C-alpha cells in the first residue's frame, strides 16, 4: 500500500490545484465581462425563482467576448488538461474540461475531452452525451445518454430523468404521485411529442434536457461567473430555460449599498416551447386535444435549437392515398410569402412518427422549391404527421404536426381516399401526380372561383348496375348569435352544395376521380366537404374534410 500513498497525495493536491485555477478564472472573468446599462425599472420578471428574476427576451444581442477572457480560459483548459493527463479518473476535472470547451464553442475538443475521461462510467458517458449534443450530433448523443442512464444507480437514474419542472397542471400532479417506473411511459410520450424535427436523427429536445442535467452537476460543485453559489433555484432556471451562454455586468446603481457590479446570466435566444400543451394524462395517452404553442411567451420551458432562430406554424393539407397494403401521404406547401426564406430552395420533409417505432418514416427533399409538393409512404396506425421546412441559411423553421390515422387496408371492401383540392383553369386532374402539381397548399380557398377536387375509389367491385355517389358542402354551425339571426330571418340560411351521380358497374382496384366546384355563390365560412358512395343515409363508405372559404 505504501507506493500508492504518494500518488493519492498527489491526486488530492492536483484536485486542489484544479479547483483553485477554476475559481481564480471565474473571479478574473467577472472583472472583464462586457458592460451593459439596462433600465432596471423596465425589467418585468416573467417568473421569480428563489433568488432570481427570470425574463425572456428574443432581442438580446450577444456581445463580443473580451480577448482577455478567452486567453484566461485557454490557460485554465491547459491546466485542467495537464492534470487530467496525470489523473484521468477525476470526474470533477473531466467535467470542467468539457464545460469550458463548450463555452469556447470547441465542440470537437469537448468530445475528445469527454472520450478521454476514465472516471465513473455513467459520468464519463454522460459527458460524451453532452459534448455530442452541443456539437449537433443528436442521434449519437441520445445513444450515449441511454447507455449512461442504464449504468446509473436506480435512484440517480430516476432523478436524472425527472421532468417535473417542465410540466404543470393535472399532468404534473399525476407525474409527481407516480413512482419512477410508472413515470417512464409519461416521459417517453412527452419526449416523443416534444421532438422539434422528426426529420433530424435523434431527439434533440430530450438530449438538451439530459445535457442540462449534466451541466447542473458540473455547476453544482464549482465557482460561477455571477459569483453566486449554485443552488436549486439556479438549477431550476437552467433546467427549464437553458444553459447560460454568456454573462454581462452592470455597475451598481447610484445610492446602492454595494459597490459590486450586478451580473446577468443569459440563455440562448430566440428559444421556443416545444413541449406540447397537455391538460391531463388521458389526453397524453389518447393524443386527443394535443396542441403546441411553440412561439408563445411566459411558458414553462424553452429550448433554442442551433438550426432554428425563427418559427412559423403551418396548416397544410396532409392527405392519404392507398398504395398496396400501405398508404401514401401527400402534401404541398408554399412559403414564398415568408420573408425569412431568402433563398430559392429549402430543406423540406414530410414525416410520420409512431411512439411504438424506434425511427419515424421520413421523406426529405434537400433542395425543394419554396412552393412544392412532397409524398411519403407509411404503414397503418396512429401517427404524428406533419411537414418540416427548414432554411439552413436564415435558420427559419416552418412546421405542422397533427394526429393522423392510417387505416389497415381491406381489399375486400370498397374505400375512398382523402379529398385533395387543386387549382384549376378549367382542367380536371387525370391522376394523383397531376392533382399534386396543382395542389392547394392549405385548408383555405378563395371564394368567387372554381376549385378542383380529386379522390380515388379503391376495390370498386359493384354487382349492381350502378353505385350512387354524392358530394355535399355543408356550412358548419356558427355561434349562438349567428344561429339566432338565421332563425329570425335576419341572415339567410345557407343551402349546402349537393351533387349526385352514379358510378357504372365496374371491377377495378383503383379508380381516380375529379370534379370542379364553383364557389362563386358560396358565402365565406367553414364547411364540411363530404363524398359518399352508396345510399346517402347509410353509405358503403365516405370521406370528408373541413375547408374554409374566404
């Protein structure tokens, strides 16, 4: 045992040297932080957590970091690297090596530092997850975090995965009352719904949260730029709203008892609320009433993805057409009117994700036009489906997401596709490709003109001489005032459009159909559009959609 004693003493001395170097750097850093002169009386706390006032501003400009801070941080990294070379098993030193390389945006260096860690297995793997996440390599980060979680003691793993700070309402109460194992299903479903882009491998909102957990542990046992001690209040702010990416100082106000400057911690901006709005556990399990308020203010949590600085919600048509035993999802989009898309092409993706599957179905067009179409083949089941449009140069993300049911195909029964609306100059659509080339990009159409409808009939095998077909356009019920006006004759009751004909006797696997509707006499409003085969009261099959005429 005697030979080990000097090494243990050396290790303890090296640990003290590392901690002193880190503390000295943070003291020096405070003296060189960029100066700001804010109007404190105009700052409104969005939320007060312990000692801290948090407010969100997406107009914060990050100042240039002083050269002196960069130089001092590089010297600190050199000191930490030297100690790690002699004692690679120090969890504290390895955490600081990764931390300060991330601050310097040296992400490859952070990965290398994490990979050279020889300390606790779960900690070294979690550091790698943090480094890969910050480098934008989310799929690898997620795999590393999953391995780290598996190797943690159960109580540590439960705390690491905990999302109670990110949710509220009845769902939060149910979550807090559940044991660790029961929480797993809630966590899995929430992270699935919170993934910002299904078309990018890995769930970066989940890896962001786990990265914040790692940084919480790194900060908790070290000196900070703001001079405060780390505590539960500071940890909550970071876990909910993000890493501290820079700091500024402000002179003490006149008349203050303190001569020390006030230090402000800044998170990345702009940031967004990607977790869905879920009122209760039943809604989360059935996906009923799930909504997103991505660009809202005063929200429970935020995340600033590196690839998106602006967010635009979309409401496209996403329609289903049977192909064999699967379905083809089709959609069209038009972002020509959005000033954020400055180049003639964008990265476009159509996605369909099921919780039970490891990977979503994704179709990507890396150089789609600003007005274009895209399709995706997928299997039966309930999917979260949508379109994802990304402008890599201006970092604008446009997205839609909705629950879509893909039916199990039964070729013994006649069935209908969804109804596709297309623009027309008097021409019908001969097939799906023709209709898609002129597809209306939203669920809204301008009144006063004609619009084309395209649909497909599958497994049409009629034994009768003909099969009745009916198309109806019925106005949705308005509010109480509108119904009262109609009842008293102040406003005319809207007569629905109704068109009927008969399909001749036939035996085909797929029959494309199209028709033109004249909307010139149809008042503005929301309508139910329905196509039915067979007796109108008890049709063999029907398909419907909601459209808005404006």
